[in-house]
C-alpha cells in the first residue's frame, strides 16, 4: 500500500488529532503507522457496530456485507479510510460459518423427567465464549402447554476436541414429562452467549402420541450384555471382525447385542461378515459416515460413546465400551455371569488391559495360516508404563462417560481383578492383510523374551476359546432355526 507521508499525516490528524502530535514522524513512513491508524479508528467505532448490527451466522447467508448494505472494498482509497461521519463504524464482513452452534446426533428420553441430547458444538465458542442452553417441553394438548426444564452441560472429550467439541446436555424437569403418552416435543435452545441473546431453537426430540410407554424403561431389559463399539474406519480386514464377533458372541452369551458405528470402516467384505449376525438380531450398525464433516477427535470417538450410552440405556443390564482389536476375557472356570453377579449395585466396572505383541506368534510358520489371530498372537507385553482400562457400565447409573471410564455416575465404582477378568489388546492387527505374525517362536518353552525395553510373557489364555467360537458360528449359522438358539 503506497501512501505518501504527507497525506498520511493529514489523515492521522483527521482521525485522531492528538495522536499525530504524539507520534514521532519517522514512524509514519512505515507500515506501523498505518496499523496504529487503523487501531485508532477501529477502537473508536467498534462499539457502535456491536450495538447496531446483530451478526448473522447462518451458513447459507451472503455474509454481513449484504446485511449491512455496504459496498465492497478492493483497494483502499482515501475515502475508505476517512471517517465519513463520526458515528459510522468500521464494518466487519463475515461470510459463512466455520463451526455450528450445535450439531445434534441424538436425543433420548432417560427417565420420566429427564432427557439427554448428544452432539457437538464449536470448540472455540465453548472454550472462550459463554454459551448456554435452555430446555423446554411442549406437550401435545389443547393448549400446547410448555414446561421449562433445567439444562446441564457435560463436556466429555477433555481437551481432545478439534474444531468441534462433544457437548451433551441433560434436560431435567421438576415434574413428569409426557408420561400421559399424548406426545410432545423437547426443545433445546442453544444460546451463543453474545450481547444479542442469539439462540438456535432446536426441536431435539419428538414423541408422537403413544410413543411413551413406561415398560420401555423398566427392567427386565432385553439383553444382559451390550457392546457399544468405537467408530470403525480404515481398511478393516473382515477376518478380524469375524473372529472378534464369534468370540464375543460366545463370551457375552445368547442374550447379548453388538452395536457397531460405521465411520467408513464397514466395507463390503466386513458387511458380509456382519449380515448373518444382523439377521439373527445380534448386531446393529449405525451409519455415522457423516461425522467426517465435523472435525472432532479421532472419528468423533467420544461423541459415539456418548450417543451409544444414552441410546442403549434401557436395552441391557450392562454396556461395554471397547474396540474391535480388544477382547474381554474371563478366567475359567469363572464366566461373565459369575463376575458380574458381584457387581449388581455398581455403576461401572473397569477392566485392565493386557497388551499383546503384534509381532511374535507362538506357532510354527507352516501351521499359522489356518489359525485365527487370537490363536497365535500370544505374547503379553509387560511395561512399566500406565496400563489402560476399559469399562462396563450400568448405563442407568451413568450420566456421562469418556472412552475409558465414566465421568458422571451414581453408584459404586469397581475394578475387576485382572486375574479374574481383563482384556487383551491386539493393537495394529485389524487392518493387517495376510499373515499377522512377523516372527514365529516356540511357545512350548514358555520363554519370556525381551523386545527392546519391553518384556514379553507367553500368555495362551485366549487360545482354547477360538475352537469354541468356531463351534458357536457353526451352530448359529447352520441351525435350521437359528432364532431358537437365542432362547437357550
Ligand atoms: C414413570 O411414570 C410412569 C407413568 O406415570 C409410572 O408408572 C412409573 O412408575 C414412573 N417411574 C418412575 C421411576 O417414577
Ligand atoms: C398446537 O400445536 C399443533 C402442532 O404444532 C398445532 O397444529 C395447533 O394449532 C396448536 N394448537 C394451539 C392451540 O396452539
Ligand atoms: C439383569 O437384571 C435383571 C433384573 O432386571 C436380573 O434379574 C438379572 O440377574 C440381571 N442379569 C445380569 C447378567 O446382570
Ligand atoms: C513363513 O513362511 C513363508 C513361506 O515359506 C515365508 O515366505 C515367510 O517369510 C515366513 N515368515 C517368517 C516370518 O519366517
Ligand atoms: C516370565 O516373567 C514372569 C513375570 O515377570 C515371571 O513370573 C516368570 O517366572 C518368568 N518366566 C520365566 C521362564 O522366566
């Protein structure tokens, strides 16, 4: 930008006469002078704009320029810089939106007087601003009467969010809501927190007449054990899904169900593995591929956990949260039922990770190819680092949960003794094509081996379960009446 020193001083006197005298002339020949000038003009007039024009951040609008009706400026001229009159402020032209005020994924009734709304919101807004929420219920009746509730906000992704952050809202009312079964709507008002009281009015949930039935929320629940999976992504090897599902079908027993979230990982081959399980009613797939448009942490993993927790809240006694490279294990003769009988009052039960080497196999090379990954990857990596945990929740007692443990819950919190129940983590194996083993060891000698800093201990606990899981597959998918197997 080339402005001559003389015109610059002239401008400055106009803009702020006192400043021209205070600033040494040498400053005005460079860019700093220009910046100071802008600051002087801007700060004088910014407040006027705040009070006069409410920013419009609809993602389809034409930007504030249209709203304000001002001309576009390409190159600055004297007229642009000169204040046209003392009250006219500078214009800040906004175009489009980078992050929504709220992105709803799901809204669920969680009791006679409460609801959970699960979604994402702009991270900077929730980090630096002061947004808030309001809840109300509009009943379907002669007056369409409205009841105000109280909104509590739960942030469940710690600092991990990116453009978006996971924001769950619990709406609590002082009276029973919609329990007459006539239906109604849960309204979530998402306030931006600006001086205009800007808000988005969100119809979060609609209950049609007859939708509400107390029996849907009361025990006994349809399943004993339910699995909520993390979002599946990447080029998943269908063999690993087959093995995982057969094993967990066995361990969780016939009254169990598996919910997978598809963030792009359920390719055609994986879908083929899932289809028979879906037909049996043992698997549900939630297509959440649209999550890629909302930049959160790790395929929006925390959002998916929050959604599954509330969505399946009344479906099972216990809900497990772990990944498809992780295998829950109970030491025989104990079963999952024996273990959970001890925890009937608990809100959460944590299980300790046993990390399995993705390199060493306890098998001969020539017999490896016909074996499942869990039959040959059998070296537990013992490290001095913190060992992860994963959780099983009584979802009725949990308001909010992260990936590893519940955040807000009401009830005892237990950690299962690892000698009784634990989980094996076969890291880095799910997308491996072909042979997973990279080195073959003779497991009969039960050697402890050292791989750099880590010690690896032979642990063949999982191996006998593979045969049993294969038998279960046989029974389930060759039976003339597979549904009958669910009753046993
Ligand atoms: C919820 O409301 C239904 C219908 O009024 C009632 O039968 C049930 O006992 C209530 N449950 C609780 C926990 O208050
Ligand atoms: C109540 O709401 C329904 C559905 O929105 C509407 O059709 C009806 O006119 C409303 N009734 C009153 C009294 O406002
Ligand atoms: C599930 O809950 C019911 C009561 O609702 C109880 O009878 C049953 O033993 C529980 N099962 C497990 C596995 O916790
Ligand atoms: C296993 O055997 C195959 C076939 O003989 C060979 O190509 C491969 O390199 C062997 N793998 C290892 C890790 O020894
Ligand atoms: C292997 O390591 C485990 C745990 O440190 C130890 O208990 C066991 O005695 C070791 N086995 C051998 C053969 O050194």
